[in-house]
C-alpha cells in the first residue's frame, strides 16, 4: 500500500464551498484559541467581579497568535496577516513575563513574612 505524502496546501475537503487545507486548519485553530481567550477573561472577571486577565489569557494569546502567524507566513504568505499577528506575540510574551515575575515576587514576600 502506498500512502501519498500530504502537502500542507493540499485540499483535504470542501466545506460550504470553501477548500480546507492543513494550513487553513492551523489558521482556524489559531482563530479559535485567540477568540476563546475572551471567554476565559469573561469567566475570570465574572468570578472576581472586576476586570481580570488570568495567566491563561496570555498563554492563549501567545498560542493563538503563533498559530495565526504560522498560517500567514507559511500557508498564505500574507504580509497584512503577518504584521497583525506579530504585534500580539510580543505583548503576550511581555505580559506573561510580568505575570510570572509578579507571582514569584509575591510568593517570596509571603514566605519571608513572619507567621
């Protein structure tokens, strides 16, 4: 049995008149993750009864942006998509860094306090 090697631009199937390729699946996943972070933020804010951005929001921002960036660089080669997803990657990395260092600092301060 011979298996054809799948190219990332090969059409896997047609859906509602649109051709779906592996790169489009990467793009769709990126959109789903990137948009889904707002649901996470809404749930967190509702729970806290104030606007909050949990760490998972920034992780989802980074993952979603990287997936979309991959799609626009390798799948579509679209400079508008590349630029629009490059900026959020940097912001997400910076905010993750701030969140992690802030949490570490708070933990160290809690441990240093006399009980």
